C-alpha cells in the first residue's frame, strides 16, 4: 500500500497509484496505442479507447475484456471528425464522471516525394496527426481544467524534429504537433493540467515508411517501451512537468 506521501508525490521508479482514474487512448486497438491501453489497465486505470474501424474495436475488446472486464471500453472514433471527438469525450464523462489522462496516439503516414504527394494524402495526414490531436485536447481540456488536474500525452515522433526524404506530410504533421503540445502546455499548466510530448524514434510496428528496413527489426523500440514511458510520466509528482521526452533505439544499424 502506498503511503499518503507516496500518493501525493508519486514514485518515479514504479507504477502510479491509479485506482479510480480514467484514461482515453486514441488509436488504441493496435501498435503503440494498444500497448499503452494494456499498460494503463495494468496500472489500475479505467480505459476508453478509440479506433477508426468497428472491426478493430471489437477485436481488441474481445481480447481484453476476459482479463479486464468493465475496466476497458471502446468504440469507433475518427479523430479527423470534431463531432465524433466531442461525442466520444461526452460519452466517457457520462460513463466515468471524470478524466485523468488523454493519450493522443492516433496517427498515420503517407510517404513520398513532395512533388508526388496528392492533396488528399496531405490533408489526411495533417487532419489525422495534427487536427485530430487538437480536437481531442480541446474536447478534454475544460474538464481537466475544472478538476484542477490531468495529463495530456501526445505521441509524436523524432520526425517532428528531423526531416526525412519522402516525409513532407508526416514531418509537417509532427512538427506541428510538437508546437501544438508546447503551446497547450503553457496554456494549461497553471490549472494543474500537464501536457507532455513523447517523441519515439523507430518503433517495431506495422506503421512506417516503405523505406524503413523490413529485415531484422530487433534493434527497434518496442511499443511497450513507449507505454512504459507513459506510465513513467504519470508517476511524476504534481510539482514536476517533464514536457518533452525523446526516445531512441540504443543500437540502431550503423550507416
């Protein structure tokens, strides 16, 4: 059992005390999002996740409910649609009555030279990775501000700092997400709401550029590594705000 001081100050070396706490994870049916969902459930959170397709939501629920019961819930969510985002947040608040953590993880990429990208590809990436994050932040910020507490964790990418060949749309969306996160952090921290950005390097998921090597991937970060960072940030005492975290594979292939 954690002492009163541990509950108040947090424990940077362990799992945060989370009984009764509520989290939303976007893009939560697979990859990094799924690992975050499972980590939060293991830490005692009640988790609501969204995914674009009904099929992916139903499959994830079928796999998670036998172990976690009513602590897990999900429904289709297209973060490009502000009306869907607002309805999702309203659903969570009606069900749970509070919100302690939002993990903005939903994302996509369209890769190719800037002269070859279509307007539709550009818009889909920007609307998912950047506009979607804004809609989600906007939908929960008022509730967290009124509570005087909460975490908003944006899963960005090192592509938000380092441009790459063929990455015009993806780079632009992640550079924008980093700026959005920093501004939101400044807007909300005086109300006890903490905003942080996690910037992973190469992660071993199905997501990525066709140029990413598909052979030996053991050198890459695992989705669980990013999920562990989410829990680590949530464990920080209220006085501390690590707002920007970069994660890299320890031993990438030598060029």
